[in-house]
C-alpha cells in the first residue's frame, strides 16, 4: 500500500512517450483543472505544467531573496529606531517568502541547492524591479507602496493557483504583504507632509519607481505568448494588462492622498471604460534590465554569491555536527 | 457525506515526498500548534542540518507573528503516504453509506434536542 513517491515522480518526469497511465493521468488532470480543483504534488501532471511551475515558482522565490537587498541597504541608515525595526521585520518577511516558495518548488522535484546554484550562476531569472538602485530613504517608501503594492496585485489571484503548494505559499505571503505596502505608504506620507526637501525627495523617488513598478506585471498581453497557457492551466487568473490596469486604478487615488503626482501626463479618468488611462511604457528598458543590463544587476548577483560563499563554512560545520550527533546516537543504540 | 478536504497532515506526505534532487541538508516537515487545545497542523517544510536547527528555523520561518505555541518537525523522509494512484480502491466509497451521517435520519425532524 505504502508507496515510494519518487516512483510516481519518475514516471511523470519520464519522456513524453504516451503510456496508458499517462493518458489516464492526463484525463484526470484535465478533469481536475476543468473543475477548478487543485493539483497536488503526487498527482500525475503534464511535463510542461511541471516545468512552467518550477520556472515560475523558483523565479518568484529568487525575487523575494534578491528583493531583500535594495531595502537591506537602508537598515543601518533608517532615520529612527522604529523605522529600523519595521524595515528589519519587512526584510525578514521577504526572506520567509523566498523560503516558502523554494519549498513549494521543491515539491515538484527540484532541489533547494540546485535552485541556489542557478541563481548565483546567473542562469535563473528574478524580477527585474530589484535591479534598480535605492539611493534615498524615500525609496523605502516607494518600494513598499509601489513595488509591494504591485506584488500584492499579482499575488492575490495566485492564492487560487491550480498547484496546491504554490497557492498555499501565496496565501501565507499575502497575509504578510499588506503591512509592507502600508509601511511604505506611511514613509511617503510623512515625507510628503514634512519639509519642502523631504517632499521633493518623496516625489523624486516616486518618479523613478512608477514605471518599473508597472512593468512588474510583465509585457503587454500581445507580447506575452505563455500567458494563455498559464491561464488555461489556472495558474494565472488575469492577464498582465488587466492586473496592470487594476494597479493603476488603485494607485492614482492613493497618490492624491499622498499629495504626490505620478510621472505620467497621460493618466486621466476614462468615464467610458471606467478606468484610468495611462501612457505607454518603455519596454526596451524592461528587456535591457531583464537581460542583466540594468543599473544594479551585477551588484545584486555578486552580493548574493558572496553571501552564499561566506556562509559555506557555517553550512559545512552544521552538517558535520549533525553527522557526528547521528553517529553517536547510532553508537549508543549499538552498545 | 462530508466533502471536507483531507487533514493537513495527510497533505504533507505528498507535499514533499516527491523531492528528487539531493540537497546537502535534509528536508523537514513543520507542524505548528496555533494555540492550546488545537492540534499541530502542517505549516510547510524547510531544509535544516538537524532536528534542533529545524525547530529553530521553523520558529523563525513559520511563527514570526505569534502563529504558534508549539512546533513539531519531522524528517520528510520518515513520512509514508498512501498511494495516490490507488485512491478509489484505497478510500472505500461512501456511496450507499449515508446512514453513517446524522442527516440520514429524517423521521425525527422537529423533535427537540435530537
Ligand atoms: Fe514578499
Ligand atoms: Fe513584501
């Protein structure tokens, strides 16, 4: 009765030769997806579905991990003890998000160590938003408000992603994200209500982050060939452009509360559509940054690699200690 | 017939038993008791060199906001799962066994405290 789950995995990972159990598996999979049910790790799933998920979830995890850096930068320079404590809690949450997501990816058969390797070797991608620098304190506000805000827009529908472990990780993450967005908003609000210099600092920062935040939703639908398949698999629930529109509709009134402007003269309420219109984005820049030619790509990767290498002796020592403890338990049992 | 999802603990068994790539540190399943009087529920998994480190990491990872008063960690490799392919044969059909549920007994309708 009891089974070694790796056996089922082996067959699911195998070549695309269609066996009887494959077609039965495919039928069951299609049935579950059609009924908007969840797929769980031991279920049969198409190779392409597994690969898509591994890519998406691990990229998502990498983004959370790399995402600690632009803000980690400011922990020692936070303007007050309270802000420092908040920032540390937020950065720690992002580490947690990365780990929840790595675990979800691991259920698909990919190892943690391999994912780390792929990240530091530059093979794996992560969200290009984290390749922008954070030269001012106001950037902590803009990141929380705009970057975490966009992430929430993206992530809330992912709580219903068809792959169970991914959805469950997203539920946990979304619960934690709302504090991230609010603390960022508050930073900007305080700066905006402060001195003229503080307000200018907030405005300058929002000007830099606005467009990159909108690009976080990915290319326009017409240039996003994989979206349709992801939507058919119930991984993705809304198109890139739909999510981007939802985000714009949210932040325009929020910017008014902040007393700041968004750097897009095309923003205007469209009565007919019931949405805010907004201007075109510079997608050439997006692809440049994605390809690793953004302002901070090299620094981010280098720091991640350095941290991994600096931690090698800790990992080795912990593994050696664990092995010795294990050996002494075995010895005690034997004697 | 109840259509509740299976308990979280069952779900862990399939969650991580599928890991194929070998990692230096083994994988652990984490169970958290959110408050006294409740069961430990599966929270997720993590890699750690030994049980003690797994408990400490689990605290940092899964209880940053008072989510728990107690943590269990179990090596993922120690979990034995039912065979997902045997689902129908293994989990006996509840069909025709409505009499196992109170709702089957309708003649007592309107009678108080029953
Ligand atoms: Fe996050
Ligand atoms: Fe966040």
